[in-house]
C-alpha cells in the first residue's frame, strides 16, 4: 500500500465509521423522538437529519460525481434555521432519503482511485489549486466527517 | 509540497480548526453555563470539558511525545460517567488546564515532520503496523478530531 492509498483509507474509514455511527443512532430513534427538540428551544432531530442529507447531497457536485439529488431540501435545511419552514418532509421520507443516499455515496466513492482523491474539488479553480494543493477531494470528505460527528453528538441526546 | 506534506497539513489544519472552534465556544460560556446539563438528565458542560482534556492528554504517550500530564482526570472524566464522581476540579481549573494543554499540544505537534506522522503510534506493535500501515500517528489526530467535533456539537447547546 502506498502512502497515498494509506491516507485515502484513513480518511474514508473515518467517514464510513461516522456514517455508521449516525445511522445506528438514527435507526435506534423513533419518529416521535426525532420530532423532539434536543434541548429546550434548540434544533429538533428531524431538522438535523434533513440538514445532514442536504449537506451530504452537495458532496456529489463538489466531488465531480454528478448533480445533487435533493436540492429541494436546501431551503428548509440549509438556508433556514429549524422551525422557519413549516412544510417539511416526514421523518419516514427523510429516513428513506438517508438510506438511499448512504448507498449512493458509497458506490460513488468506491469508484475513485487514490489519485482521483488528490485532485481538486470543483469549487477551487485550477490556478488556486496549483498554489493550494490541500484543497483536494479528500479534504471534502474530511470536513464533512467532522460536520457529521458534530451533529451526531447532538442527536445522541434524543435517546 | 509533497503529497505526504499535503495530507499532514489537511489533517492538522482540521484538528486546529476544531480546537479553535471548541476554544471559542468554551470562552463564550460562563462558569455557570458550563455547570449546567446540556439537556435534561444529560452531561454537564464541565464533564465534557474535563473529558476532552483527559482524552487529549493521552495523545502525548500515544504519539510518543512524552507522558500524560493530567492522569488525575481519568477517574472522573474517562472511567466514570458524569455525576458519578462528586469531587471535580473547578471550571476555572479546567479552563487553565485546557489553555495550557492547547499550547503544549501545538508545540509538540509542530516538532514532528511529515515522515514522523506516518510512523506507527505506540499502541500498535511493529508487526501489526507492517500489516496495517494506516495505524499511524496521523490517524490518532484524525480520530481525536472527530471526537472533539462530536462533543463540541453538544457544548454549543449550552449557549
């Protein structure tokens, strides 16, 4: 295994472990629990679940793996805080999107070689990437992994 | 910049950004806020702060950078759940440890070369490391970064 392959493995392993952690947690929570606020006056579980799906969806175009599938979630779950939008998908619908997305991201990520992961992501120009080679695709996975861990730490308090 | 250096930068940048996030948050919370439960019946802020210091302290021996400095925190903040140990350091004492530790970890990490980061950490044997080269020092930083993000997501609800 080359050092590059080792690094890709380290970061993808951490992403997958974080997705699994969150997935196990979400599956252990009832729809009713996910409708609750995590702490008085704070975000509800349903908002965090929708937010994670919407943020992960944007990884596809960022990684040049196709277009986002759930653009309709952005308004309620990225652009607005919780409770600002009254019409939300049901928890059952979000669970279904989460499960489908989990599989799709895995399939898409599996297609990339170690070399691909060190290429620039689509929101950095070729010129900037030449100066800042750390703005690669693997870095997207890393920042989304810490983002996911942050919100999983919140969802756990719904138990 | 070599790919190895790029990878070290990506992961250390993420660690430092996560420490800074948590640091800014902790500094914005009063001692009284840190004494509160994050959600009814859940961990208090003081417990999470002590837990983070204790866990980060163990990075030093794991990375072969010396011995742990705050072993006295383990019993209350790693081995026991919140409220199981009644005698805890004060929030002021924990803040002081956190600040001192933040500087020490930075100084110690700055000493390591990219090559050093790809060496095995001390809890993996040479034999196992030969088969599993991803169990390197950089991986310790990565797992501690997601751990830190997880708990920062909880502390933010004290605001």
